[in-house]
């Protein structure tokens, strides 16, 4: 049972929780999850993100901190700073910001 | 030019200073200073480069620190250890690579965001 913020949904505020979250719509504010965040290609996130894992195919602006892994897929566009032990940027992805992989 | 075999700086070679030129180049040794290459530069697993690099394409499998400006693409592969600020249209970081620094690609965001 995945949590899905659908295409036509706009959230302005803070999201926190301990389950996986899929964003197909728009989130502005802050996202704090104990599990994984998936921003799909239709998703737009303008928020600071703190999660276990993040996978981005949509657009994200904000600082990202992940305790395991950040993955920017080939469709993903990210502007912000990333801090995580594992960071992957796929061919075709667009990214601007700082990367910190210190463990 | 593209058909010429790539130049190689082997394991036993250490260079300190400026390196510039055309054609593809593979570094298996050590280079400190500045590198300006028209074509494709590859830093192999044994390679250690402490230099600012300007090239068209850059592939890193070894150790590198310094600033990078590439007109085409930069690929940081699985065993690479890189500390750098990178400016390039395409930057790829593979799983297992160690990277610290800044990445600057031109990012087009959808309307209404930032």
C-alpha cells in the first residue's frame, strides 16, 4: 500500500511519516520520511527533503539529505545540495548543487 | 585526429606542470598541475590527478582532485574518488563512486518552481 500524492494534488506544508511516499503532483515545504521518497516524472517538489532513500525522475529544488541513497534518474532535474553516503546521477539527468558523500 | 590512437601516460610516469593538446589521452600515472585537452581524457584506476582540467569529455576511474570544465560530458565511474567542482552539460555519477564537490549543469525547471 504505497502512499501516492497524485498528479492533480498540490501540498504546501510539511510531510512526515514512516512509510514510503510517491509524489506525482506538487509538494512545497518540507518532507521528512523514515523510508523512501519517489518523485515521479510528473512530480514537482520545492522542499527540503530528509529521508532514507530518494529516487527522482521529476523536478526537485531544495536540499536533500538521505541516510542511504539519492538517485537522480535520467529524467530527473534537481537544483539543491545533496548529502548522502551513496549518490547516483544517471546519464541525461540535470543537476546543479553541492554533493557531499562523507560517511 | 579522432582516428589517432590515444596517448598514454603510464603507471611509472609522474608529471608536474601544464599539459595541453589535442587528441585522446589516458592517464595511468600521476599528473599535478593543469590539463587542457581538446578531446577525451581518461583517468584510469591507477591514475592520480591533482589538476584543473578542461576537456571535451572526461572519464574518471581513478583518483582526481581539482576543478573540471567539460564541453561535452563527465563520467565518474564506480571506483573513482573525486573531489571537484564540475561544470559540464552532462555529469554521470555511478554507484560506488566517491564524489565531493559542486556540480553545475544547466537545469531547466518547469514553470512555477523557483
